[in-house]
């Protein structure tokens, strides 16, 4: 059995760790509220622009944007959204596992992959895997800014317009509620059939000013940017929620460990007292 001093040092160490995890839990809880508000504020715009894009894909216009044209998928672009920091449970590992399975499936079909990484964890993962990373952005902080996302995403959009890739996918974590976050792998380009069917309003058409090509070109680029911004906002809300839950669990576990160590310490102290009494009684009997 370890000595009383060793057990006291271990108790003190666990108590210090519990103070850290408790503080991180409180910080994550305060950031979580702001992240959820930001994510919910982005959802209506994302849904509306998705519906407009779906209507445009079915509109009776002579101009057909490349984002709406289906191609044979030989080269694939991927936008991977993860967090910059860890200590958020299985948030990053779940989405990375999903993306890795999809990558293996696509590579098994002979498709080439190139990726854009948003977040330090995904960037490090792609580097370790030896994947082709054409652009990345890290250090977004607690608030996503569209101007920081446009540059890396534009690399993939330009590649799609040039025909270097035939489809663009995004992997991120969707916020369901505080206790549940869901990894998602979706097709951004070309506009997926299920997206069109779910968002399209039959019998809807538009009047274009100045002309259809100018409006559609700008709108569909904004559509992709809006969906990626929404994905980043969802991922950040999921990150703070997962971190709060993980730190609360760590604090509770530390409390249990401290309780168990105190029991061990009391047993060790009682054993030492009993041993001393035995020695005193034995010495007195010898005298």
C-alpha cells in the first residue's frame, strides 16, 4: 500500500485537475450559448438560399450554370470542417472516421481526392494520411468570419469551374442538441437531386435583372459560401456543447477518484496507527 504522503500528493494533483476541468466546463457553457444563437441565426438564410438554388435548377432559362450540371465523378473535392482545439469528446474523431470511410470508398472506385481543411484537427489528420490538401484555414477563433472562409473555399470552386474536380462534398458535425451532435457528409456540387426535390417549389420561376447569367453566377457562388458558413457555425456550436459535456464528465470522474483516494488514505492512516499501537503494546509486554 502506498504511503500517506504519496496518497495526499495524488489527491492534491487530482483536485488541481478538477479545478481546471470545472473552469473549462464553465467557459464552454458560456461560449455554447453564443455559438448556438449564431448557428440558429444562420439556418433561415441557409434554408432560403437552398430553396432559391433548387428553384433555379428547375427554372426555364437558356443558361445552365456549371454548378447545376451533372458530371461523371472522376475527381472529388472535399471540404473538411473540424475544430482547432481538442478536449471535446468524440466530436472530431466521429466526423474524421466518417470522412475516412467515404475517402476509402471513393479511392476504391478509382476517384482522385483533394481537400480543403477548415480547423487544425482536420488539417493535421489529412497531413498524417498523406492526402492532397489544396487549401486550409486554422485559428478561426470563437466566431466564424466569412471573409476567412472565402479564400480556401474559392480554390475548390475554381477547380470545379475548370473541370479539375467533378463534385464537391463537405464533412462537418451538425448540431442536434446539447447532448447530441451528428457527423454529416453531404454533396455541395453539383446540386444534389435530393436537395432539389426537398427544396423545390413547383410552378415557381423568376424574373432576372439584369440577366439570368449574371444573377445565377453570383447567387450560386453565394449559395455554396452560405452552406459552408452554416456548416462551420454548426460545427462550432457542436464543439462547445461537446466540450462542456466532456469537461463535466471529467470533473465528475475526478470527484469520484478523490473520494476513492480519501478512502485509501484513511485505510493507510488507520493501518499505520494500528501498527504503532501494536508496537507499543508489544514493547510494554516485553518490559
